[in-house]
């Protein structure tokens, strides 16, 4: 690709959907940083909360993917670099409308998977946490919590509501992992380089590796502050879209 001879050529060469997605994410992130106290307000309004939380709003399934942690530049830099590196190529191949649809579906799919994982795991996480604080076994604490909820104990219900209100995820990573899969699906044998590996790796193997790592990190609870299953959710939803396009013979056409 020809980036032009001036310093702004590379930016003008980015196709419009990819460019606008990058701009929206950067503007929101800068607003979080530059306006005191705004970040917490935005997270409460736009971040994805667990269903049933007092902060939950259905629109968050969409809005969460345009927010990033203001205290972690690496979070947004990785996502936006990946969007620029792979998204612009897919947009040129697929066209803007198809690319945007794919991006948003992967992001929404990631949110739905995260909601499902939360619903399956929140109670055990809560019970395990307070069991350790009280020096009890998880089984004993589960019995206490179940009995309190069955009796409608207001203090326990409020405590659980407070716990749920802290369950929130933000970031474009689910959509980005879908884009990575889309690139590998469209260009499976394209050689890619990782910063710490001096030999090329085919795109299909690199993305499979990412998926396996995310799965084991999610199952093991390693790096629990990262929504690993949301990343996998973006890839899962993206996979079915790509499979459908391939079956129709339109994967490489607008």
C-alpha cells in the first residue's frame, strides 16, 4: 500500500469505517482521561454490567466496546493497533458495510457470552470470596447464602447487589478478536510476526494459538480482571458469520 510522501498520507489511506472506529474509541478514551470524575460516570452508564445489576442497561451490550481503561494505555493501544493493522485490510476486501456489520456483531456477541459466563459463575465467585474472609469452607458459606436468599434477608440481598454492581467489562477486545479471526479466515497463509518471535507464523496458526490461550486463561482464572470468555465470544460469533459467507461463496467479495 502506498502511504504517500507526506506525514499524513498513512492516515488518509485508512478506509473510512476503520478510521472512524479508531477515532470514536480514542475520543471516548481521552474524555475519560481529561475530564475529572468522568470515567466512573461513563463506566456506570456505558460499561457492560451483569444482567440484574442496578447499573445494567441493554444498550451497554453495544456501548461497552467503545470504552477502554483510562489507567491502561496498553489496553487501547493494542486494540486500536490491531484494528488498524487488520481491520483496514478486511474493509478493503469486504467493503465498509460488511466490515462494520462483522465488527459490531462480534462485539455484541462477546458481550452476550460474557453475560452468560457471569450468570454461571457470579455466585461461586461471591461465595468463595466471602468464605475466605470468614475462614469458612465454600460449601458452608454456600449453605448460609442460599438460606439467606431463600428467607429474603435484606442485608444479604443488598450485599449481593453491591457485588454484582462491581462486575463490569469495557473495551473493544471482543470485536478485535473477531477481526483477528476474520483476517486469518480470509488470509489463512499470510505470514505474520510477533514481536518476540523472529520467524513468521501463518495467520491461521497464530489465531488458533490466541484462541487456545484465551480459553485456558479463562478456565484457569488466570488474569481474572481480563474478560477472556468475551474475547472467545467475539471469535465464536465471527466464526459463524465467516462460515456462512464462505458457504455462500462471498467471503472475498463485497
